[in-house]
C-alpha cells in the first residue's frame, strides 16, 4: 500500500472512554428516575453516536417524552466529566508520534459529538492529529463516508493513499463506503469474532502492528 494518510476512529481505537460514557449515561438516567445501565450494556450501545446511545439506554427509546432532555443532560455531564477515566490505549501515543515523525497525515473521525472529539484530541493528542471531526448537523455520521471525505479534502489527500483504523463494524462499513481499506483493532469495544463476522479483512492486536501494515 502507498499510504500517506491514516484516519482513526476515536472511542475504542485511540481512547478508552467506556467508563466515562457509562458514568454520564447513568447520571442522566438516574436524574430522570430511570434504571441505570451496566458497563457491559453501555459497551453494546456505543459506536453510533450519543443520540443512539441514549435511545438504547432509556426506557422506550425515542418514544420516551424525556428522551431529548436525557440526551442534553448526558451531553452536559459528559462535557464536564469526559477526562475522569478516559485514557489512550497502551502504545497509541507512541504510534501517533512515530507516524508524525514519518510525515504521515493523521485524522480522527468519530460519531461522538464534534466539540467533544476536538477537545479530547486536543487534550490527549495535541500536535499529533491534523484534523478531527465528530458528529455535527451539516455532516452525516458514520457509516456515511461524508466525514471521511471531509478530512481527506481538508488534508489535501487522495483516497488511494488513505487507510481507516477502527474497532467496530461501523468503521468497516465507513471505510467501505468511502472506498478505502480498513484496519480493525481488537482492543476496542467489539470482539475478534464479531469483527470477522462483520467483514474485517485486516486485524491487528497492537498499535505497533499498524505501522507494519502501512
């Protein structure tokens, strides 16, 4: 492969965020008097944006009259508490540093809301990420290729020189829809068997292996 641009998913790929997501979900649910969710349940709910996370977590989903209020409560709490237990996975900082030293362009594309994506990247990957895009009103979320296309354009890259790295079936579908290859990581929120069943063609067990593949 002739790769010069690496586009990463965020949650479950670069950052372990599950506990902070679960804490904010349960804060919002408890505020409105609903049963809290286990961390394993939240793990199953993430990957498609916070709106769907809350839709899956709250009783009756979007039909619940408190859905929007619960979603807004989640966003407010998460914005103030998203650094409590979140951390880069082992080897990620070293991977990004090595890619940067080798003049790769680095981007992050996530279904997390855009302001949180940018703040998390600034805190944990300052100077290492060239472009970071999250879910926002004028762009369709993954698995739509829109956000990938946007960062490719922003970085003046070409699709034939790009690769996507993610931990979920959404990332596999996003890369396919964008017409670029996908590396699937096993340290995230989906199992190896799940990734294989959902079309993973390149799988890595450590960040170091990404350097070997590209």
